[in-house]
């Protein structure tokens, strides 16, 4: 059994007071995002992941917050650090990648009814508690 530590980014893409969530193939919902590649700055990773996962070009981001979690995966102990950003400026038409089943715009109350992935739950709580959206 190995102990693995990883750094991930996630981005809140917002439109008209709603946030874009993506549905994984395992049924959990999450913010667009993913792993920070070796030598990549987190701000670069969030722009890359926004393009890869939902087809949008992120122009400007603001740090939302940082969270972490420990859990078991494939027989290993994992410690994942999640750096959350808010896309302050973005453009393009949302196109969900094959990595996800669907995308949905959700508001302040609606997201709470979905089964949210561990990586996105604290960031969504932080975003909606610190904003007056919707």
C-alpha cells in the first residue's frame, strides 16, 4: 500500500447566478477541474482543465479557497489537496468532455439535492456561503 499525495484544481464557472456542475460516470457531481501537472502553476491548470472538461476559455480567475481530504483508493492511502477558483471572466459555449455524462447549471439550493463528489463539496459550500448569488 502506497501513500499518495496530489494537488488538484477546481473552478466555479458561473452564469446568471448558477454554477456549472459535471456528472461523473460514477454518478457523483463535481466542479470542472483536475490534477495539476508537474511544473504547472495552479492558475494554468485551472485554465487548461476548464477547456478540457467543459470547453470554456477561462480569462481571469480569483482564488476561492483550499481544502483537502484523505481517503483510500485502489488499496492506497491518498491525500488530495483541492485549490478552488472562481472564473471571474470566461467565454465560449459549454461542451462537456467524454469524461463526464452531463453538465447542469445549478443554483444555491439545487446543488444540495445532488450527490456531490468529495473534491467539490467544501468548495461549493464556501462559494455559496460567501456569495449572495441567486
